[in-house]
C-alpha cells in the first residue's frame, strides 16, 4: 500500500514541477490523505504568491517529501557505469612464422585456411612443367622426372616463449581447432625443444620428459564434447607451444609471466647481463644457456666445502669435485652434451678472467650435491671476433 501511495505522489510531484518551473517557493507534500494535505488549483498555480498567502502552515509528518522547484532534477546514482571507461590495451600478436619467438604477454593468434582445390591443381601443373623442363635440359624424358615427386609432409612449428630470468611462463589455450582426424596435433613443452634436444636437459629437470610434454587435439567425434580451454605453466622462463596443422586450423594462446623467488634454469635473451646462480641448499643442477657464442666471467663465487673455500685462489680445474660450476658450450640445447672449457669451485669476490665460448649454445651449469650452499654471480655477454684471443672453447660447426 505504501508503494502505491509513493507512486501516486511521485506523479503529483512531476506535475507540480512542470507548473512551478519558474517559481522560487517551496511546496510541501504530505504522504497522508488527511486534512494536512495541500492541494493546488489552477489559480494558485498561476499566482504562486496568492497561494502562499492563503495556504496554512503544514503539519510536520515523518513521511514528507520536499521539492525545490527552481532546481533541476537530481542525477541518479547508479551502482554500475552505463558507459564504462575503456579497458587497458591488450597486446594481440599474429603468429606468421613457423618458429615464432615471443617475449611479451598477450594473445597469440594463428589461423590457417584450407587451400583451394583449384590452386592445388595449378600448382601441381606448374611443378610438372618445371620438372619436365629440367629433365629436357638434362636429356631426360618426362617419365623419369615424375618419379622424383614426393608428397609434402606437414611441418611442425612452434611458439617459443621466453621471459625474464626470475619468471615462469603461463599459457592458456583460449581456443584451438586442430582436428585429430586430419593428423593435426598440438603440444605444450615445459621448456624448449630444438632438433630433438631439450632445455632444460632431461637429466637436469626435476620432472621426467613424459610429464613435461602434453599433447592434445580436437576429437570432434567424442560425445559429450570436452571444453577446449587448457591451462599450462612452465618450471622456468622458457616454454614451447608446438603445432602441426596439415589442413585448416587455428588457435588463440594467451601468454602471461609470473615472478618466482628461486629460479634455477634460465634461458638467456639479453646480450649482456649479470646472473646469479644458487642451489638453495638442494641437490639439483641449475643451468644458464645462451643461444649464441658468449663471453663468461665470474663476479663472485662460493662453491664447495670448507676445504675448497679456504684455498687462496679460485680453482678452475674441479672436474672431479661433486660441487662445481661448469662453463662450456654445445651445438644443441641439452647441457648433458656440454663440452667443458673449465670447471670452477672455491670462494672469491674478485672478478675472474673472461672466457669466450664459440659454440651455438653457451652454457654455465651449477652442479650441486645438496651438502653445501652453493652460489655464483657471473657476467655474460655476446662474443664477437675481437674475443678470439680469449677463446677457451670452439665447437665444431
């Protein structure tokens, strides 16, 4: 009942506002239907002064509503924004290369359309004409040239993600269209894979390889359908999203980076930086790898037991010690195939000599038994021709 009375009075208020738009007096409306209610006729509306003289003083009631007729209708406060402010810019990247290296957060979009049949036929005819022309130039018949045709195999490509040394990678598959029936396949790799070798190495990672690689595709025959949104996290600052899509297909992968307090394996993307390595008292191997020839020098070192640390100089010949810092290089990602330039142990706070590693992958590996708190700080930069005089290792090309 109160709601009905309130709505009725609201309609009266709107009518009074229209008739009293130019007046400056105040009108008091009572929610009660008794004698205290003030009614305004046409004469009073036209002569507001007369209305004020003849009108009695209204009684005070708790449910009164006051209206200032010379003011605009107050703005309505909403619990939400009708037109919200634009969101922060979101990075969107298009994956156009087969080996796409990503170091920024955002969405990475790949889309492949099915080739048109007519284009395939024209391409095949052009290929046959080229083979026939090559065969005629070499004195061969067309029949002998047709035998060289080999069916093209689908290419395996990858989105290689790399972050800062103290971060891990998070990849969320917002969408993917990789039909299992057509031979399409996708895989998340905890680390990087290149030419069959992995970073971190198989023996240096705390998880076995079968747990580091997760394969998936769309099985459209399966019922009920399973959501194709997937979520992955790496153990270091490097991760890989591989895909093999022979026909049409697409995916949208969101990349984010999260800070961690105890980084172990680091893939280097900066050409010159200072890196700190420590085992945090654990029995594990930590690796810093750079995908270029590098110059390495030690800024400080504390590796091994008291007998090694009390030596007057840092020992660069510690291959037989259980706790050591290995400096070397290899042609692949796996540090287990590392060619050693030096193995360091001991303690020291003075900068050590520079060592140039001319290999496809330059690696510094901290090997720890877990009995000591090992730590090292090193400076790494890209090597050039002027560093040949300080080269301690040159890998076969």
